[in-house]
C-alpha cells in the first residue's frame, strides 16, 4: 500500500494494488475509488483531505490475530 499526500491540492491518494484502473466511481463529492476489471479496490482519492477526512496525522498499525 502506498499513501501520497499532495499539499498543494490537499489531496490524499491511497494505492492498495498496483493494477490497471478499469473504472473510477464517485462515492461522495470529495471521495473517489478506482477499481480493476474484477471489481477489486485499486485506490482511493480524497480531495480536501484535511477538512473532509481529518488527515492531520497518519498512522498505520497491523493487528495480529489473537490465538486462544
């Protein structure tokens, strides 16, 4: 996964898969998703990211499955 933030346009781009985009769908006024030909999520674009998504700080955490 790659996350890019473009300060000049306040846009965040989150790339999930390195695949060719088949279709872009508008989820809301500021959020778009790209999918491949099989319907898998390729990337997410968030415009006005600081305002609409609270993108002031970014963190990543991988949570391990708990074993009983």
